[in-house]
């Protein structure tokens, strides 16, 4: 379950891992995370209200930081920021044109890609490896390097058993910071494009990167890390431990837990009703990973990275022990993306514009969350069995609980699924492969829209602004007005790049999925045949193209072809929009401001919000409806017929 979810062969193995993991950890950290007695609707409301309440002040803080204004942390952090400039020989006041800014982004990311690739290959001979893990094979190293440099954090492996502490800390954690900071930096280059008049400067990439890391990501994640440690998430440098289970567990040859088994430890046999179970295994101990989990989990969530420190990601009781840590991690996923909407409004001196963009994203999120929640609570016809099965929530979990953590239930699981696929964050606390056909489809669609429903830090907002430019142009043509956005005239140059930004994700996903569908060996990676098997593959490329990183649990992506193809899809879908965004920013910065008149098309009212949502959905529907019809929609209709 993952981002680890692409490694488990079936639901039974996932269920065994979760149960045995919880059994082993009970003696270390009591399970205190149940939401018993809390109404599901109130849970959904609580998450959304908390998100908005925290995002508004954070948005103000980010704006002050990125424009060099004083904050309550300036006395402590500004000297650190200046020290970085001295080491890097960076001139704070130097302005970069869009091409130089883009080259800086590509060079910095390219160096990170090569460094992380080599670090994985050589980890077997490097220090910081108490478990003695060997180097990672080349195709998986490339896939992982591309994944973390693009802020995707797709993982075709279990992090705790594949990568050393050195690789995790120096490689993955660093990229979690800087890849997130890169997205925010590009966003502010675009913001300056709207703000500046007849200028060719968009700021300085190295300054934007440094300020983001020093003033925003480090202090925010220090707070989140302390909260997680206080909630029971591990944070140490100890090697992994093996602990005794409270009770032994019998497992069949195919990995399924044998319920109500009579286990004779001395004889080493397993019986059911007096009959010997052949080839059964008796599990008496549990592998318990250790390491600096809390700090890495904090940045993976707040930076919308999502790579799992543990194989089963945030369903693991050491990565997400209880309801408190679940709440903190869930809110942190969308905190910065939501805050940046308010930052944008303040930066362009038009708070209503920031609110309009936020509302477009927020309304889409609520609808998506509602669709997932309704389908998971209602379950499927097969689970209901014509009313013979009680799926009500009275006195029990109810609904479709397959693949979901019993500690959190459907409300928290469906909210997490919506939040993480809305953002480019692949962390999970349930197995998306076990969602209902329509519930799973919504998670795919959120990624396929380009991760613009809040999306990744920075990249989600500049992706949505590309859709806003497209909306302004189309709306302007419809009503016969000159397309204008924030006082800048929208012309063919901006439109060409905006269209490319909006279509980059669909191109990456559909081309990648089409090629993969034609490769015979990909069929061996599927856990299911038919429509659901196609959904597994489509989800994988949607996740890579959307720089998300989650997966349907049944899909085995750790093959040479899939590692390489998914890595290339991640790189394309990340850097093509970055180049397009900077090109738009550079052209806008060179334009003069146009005075607002009575004939200017409003981009802050309800009509514009509706049009923006319509254009986002229209692009997604037109691009992906045929593919969705072959996968989740076909599975849904086959389940009710």
C-alpha cells in the first residue's frame, strides 16, 4: 500500500501486513486513533474548516517572506538566509529573465537527478547504512531519482527495506525540500510577471529557492515534526528491530491469515477443526523499522511529496499511529497549496482574485470528496448482496471497508484519498485499489485534471492560473471583449503556452498508458484482468503524469519498462509546464498595465469561478472520458448489470 501500494500482490497480503504490524506495535504504542462516536459528516466538516482556518494566516506569512518583508522569524532566519547567499555567491538583487530562470531550474533539477541516481547505485559502499542494504538497480534508481526531483515521490519499493538512512536523509529528504521549493519559486516568478510593467526580470531563482526552504519549509516542518513525534511517530537513528508478537499468527501458503487456527508452536503445526493445514507458516515475530521517520513524513506531506517512509505508507502504525497524527498529516497535505491562493491575492493586490481561485479549487474538492464518500459508504452491489449484508454505520464501520485501516474508517480514509490526489501527494492511509469503481475513478480524475485542485505546492496554483488564462480568453471571445487578466492583455503567445501547460498532463498520461497497453509484459504487472486491470495501469500513469505518486495496490511497477517509462512521464509532466509558466511570466512582465473599465471582464465574481471550473472539467472530460470508460466506468456498469 503506498506509495508502497504498488508492491503488494493482493488484498490479503496487505491485510496481513497491517494486522501483524499493529499486533507487533501494540506493546510500543497503544492504539489510540479510533474515531468512535464521531459523526462522519462532522469529520468531513472538521477537516475542511481546519484547512481554511490555517491556510489564511499562512498565506499572509508566505507573501511577506517571498517579498522580503519582516516576519516574526526574520531575526532568526534572515542571517541563515544571507549565509546561504554568501556560500553560493548569490546576489540578492540580481534579476533573471524567464529563459535564465528556466535554465537555472533545469540545471538545479538535473544535478539533483544525477546525484540521487548515483547515491542509490552506490549506497551499498557508503556509510549511514546500518542494515547493510545493497545498491539499487539502475532502472529503479532512475525511476526514484526522477520521482523525487519532480516532486512526485512514486516508489516501486518499500522504503524501509530498500534505501539506507543516508539515501533517505541526504537524497530523498533533501529533494523533498528543494523540489517543493522549486514549485513555489516558479509560482512567484509568474506572480511577478503579473505585477511588473515593461520589465524583463522575474526575480532570482536562487533567492526564491532559499527563502522558501529557510523561511517556510524548515520552520513549518519543525512544528509538524514535533507534533508527529508527540503523537507517537518514531524519530531515531536505530537500526530496524525484530519484536515478538503478542500472539502467533498462522498464514497460509498464499499469504492469507488463517482465522481461528489452532497453533502448536512446539510441533510447528497448524490445525483447523482438528485437521492439519498443509504448508502453513507460523509467524511469531515482526520486523519493526526504525529511523528518522517523523521529520521525513512532515516534509513529504507539507511539500506534497508523499513518498512512504514505510512500505504501507501512512497506514503503518509507526508512521501514522493514531487519530491525532492522522489529522496533522492530512491537513498538512493541502495546507501550503491552499495558503498560496491567499498569498497570490495579496501579492497581486487583489484579494478577491485569490479568493476566486481558492473557491474554484475548494468547490471542486468538496464535490470530489462527496463523490468518494458517498460511493465508499454505499459500497457496491456485490458487497450489499441484495440487502443480505448490513452495511449501515450503526454500531459498525459500515460501507466498503476493504483495504481501509480499521483505526480510521471510511470518513478519514476517503478524505485522505481526496486530499492526496487533489494535491500531487501520493501518501495513502488506505488502499485505493479496493475503492469502489466510481470512488477510485474520482481519485484518478483529480490527478488527470493536472493536479490543479490545489495540487502540488506552487505547481498546482500556476497550473490553475494557466486554466484561468484559458478561461479569460474563451470568455472574452464569447462576449466580444478583449481578454484581460489582472490588468494584462492575454494574447496568442500566452494562449499557446497556456494550452501546452493544460495539455501536458493529458499528453503524458494518455501516451504513456497507450504505449504500456501495447507492451505484453505489462499484463504480468496487473493484479486483476479486465476493466479493473486497465484501471490499475491507467492509475499508474495518471499518478506519474500528475506528479502524484500513489498507486492501485495491485500494480507491480518494479520492472525495467515501467520504471523507465514512468520516470520519463514524470519528467515531461513536471518540466514542460514549468517552462511554459516561465515563458508566460516573462511575456507578461514586459507588458504595460491596462486600466480596468466598465467593459473589463470580471475575474473575481461567481460567474468566473463557474467558468473556470467548467473549463478545467471540460479539458479533463474530453481528454480522459474514453480511457475512463474502458476502466472504472466499465467496471461500475458491469457491477450493477
